[in-house]
């Protein structure tokens, strides 16, 4: 199938050709005709499947054929979970609308920057408004925009929206939208909360399900390197220099780790930078631009960059710290091996984390051989046995303490020798009587 068979207009086909799109992906082939017919769509598709173009292209065609609204109105609303995804969606709208006969105004609004320029830009309304939920509510409280004329609502990365705690914001925004509208919901996964959202939002939707292929079909070489935790930074430096990796995206567990590891790499002469949620929006955009232009060789990031970022020809992804879930693993390694390119995904596994990676393998139906790098062989080959007795964390609770005391008492009684007297019990102090005020009658 070709894009011309999907019912798209000639100006859009021209823009598609200019972007070097050869043929529609599975989600595009199913979603574009349904959206052009005005139907609601519920699409499950993994990262890198082309779902942004799947809704942007028919949305632009619909808006080009309709009437513009005057005033502070938005005709189409796209809600995104992060600033980076919102910016990328806005850029896609502008690229694909380049040759439309009627100019289409796309505005992107998000938090972390001054609200005043965004309020001024919304003065004449927008054909497409791409927004993060929190900033959109702020703008509505300032009467900067009205949602009463929205014809199409798009929820992009719906599962991520709910993961980031936007459920209340979504409910408030949905209450301000007109009852008659087209609803498009795109999500990589459909847990119970996303299914409930879809059930209450969509009317007789076209159901699209594209199998998650991020860990199987793309040409991604997956490696597991056993290494002790304290030597991971040295191993990372060695791999970057030994393999002459030009750009590496490294996932760590915390914001502090992004700065700490990046600083160590810089001291070793490697151009490294940190990317996390506490950076200002300007700093985040500058770091991403430097990384995309190869001015930064190694980018240390939290899961903030696991989804939504499209970095062309990213050769290597490293899981310095393993992700919490098998789904997050799929999203992380899906940053490489995109658009037919070959990629490498390297995982650092220590004695403490090898069981967790076994679970990731099981959930993703993988079997990745373990390897060791000469000079970085792990000393600790086995992790300590998992805690028993109901201990749930590092600090034992009251029940755990009682169990431990009973076990010690039993062990002491069973290990006593003949002729030995049991230890003298320590007298306990009688509880003090508490003074109470006499009741007045």
C-alpha cells in the first residue's frame, strides 16, 4: 500500500515524499482512512511505529477543508505527556502542512517557561493546539484559550499521561470540551486505567492493534555485560572509547546519577551531558540539540527520554541501571534501531540485578547471553539470598522484629549444653500507673 491509496491530498503527499516516507506503517495504513471518515480511533502501537504521522496527516487534511474559527479558539487539541513529545508533534504538524493551500496555525504550549508569550500567541486562536495538560489548564484559567470549538481531540501516549499523574487534569479538560467531537486515543500499552479512559471517551471506535516489535523485528543487537556496580562508569568509558561510539544514550535510575556519571566522563575527556526533569526547558532543548548534532557524545538520562524522543540514527543505548519493568525495557532500547537502521542495546548486570534481568527476559521472551569484558570481570558473582520472614524493606517492621526474637529464643533453647543453666531472666519493670484527672460532675 502507498500513501496515495489512503485518501490523502496532493499537498500532503508532496510533503510526505519530501520527508522520505516510502510506504505507510501498519498503524498509519489503518488509522488514516478511519480518521478521514470522521470515526473515533483506539490505537495500540509501540514507540517508533509512526503513530504521530498517523493522526497528524488526516488531521491536517480535515482542517484544511473546514472553516476557521475567529478568536481564542482551538479546532484540534493534541494532549501530550511531556514537553519534548509536544514539541516533536508540533514540528511534525508544521513539516507536513508546508504545501497546504490554506495556512494552518499550530501552537505548542507547555510548562517550565514563561506563560506570557504563549498567552499572546493564542490571541488569534489556533488550528492545532499541542499541549501538556497542566499548562493548558493554566492558560484556560487566564482565559487565553477556549476549547468550546474543538472538533478533534487526540490523546497521545495515553498510558504515559496517566503514569505521570494527569488523570485529574484530563477529567477537568474533558469537561470543557464540546460533546460532539472526534476522539483519537493512541497508547503503547492498555492497562486497566487506560482501558477505562477509552471506554468513557470513545464512541464506536475503530480498534487498531499493532504488535510490539521494538524488541524483536528491528535490527537491535542486545548484549548483557556482567560487571560490579562500582566499576560501571569505568566500563562505560572503556566501551565508548574502545568501540568509538559517536553517540550513546545512557539510562540511569536517578537525576543525581545523570550529573554524577556525566561529570566523571567529562573528566575522562568524553563529551557527556545530563538530561533530566529538573533542567529548565531551555537547557533541555539545548542539550538535546547538542546530542542530535553530535556535539555531545554521551547523554545520561532518566526514563524521561525513554519515550517520545526521535533521535535519528542513534547507534547505541546503554542501560547503566536496569529499568523497573519489561515494558520500560522495550521503550528504552526502542530509541535505537529505528527506521531500518541497525542498533546496539547494552545492559549492565550485577550480582544484585541479574534476577531482575531474568524477569525482563521472561516477560519479553528473550534469551540474551551473558558476557564479561576483560579487565572488568565481576568479583561478586552471586547475590545474597533474598530476605525471608515477611521483611518488606530495609527497616524491619514490628512483626519482623517479633519473628526474629522468637527465632533467636528457639535457637538458644535448642543449642544449650548439658549442665549449663539458662540465662538469668532480666526483671521487667512494672508499668507505671498513669495519673488521670478526676471526672467532674
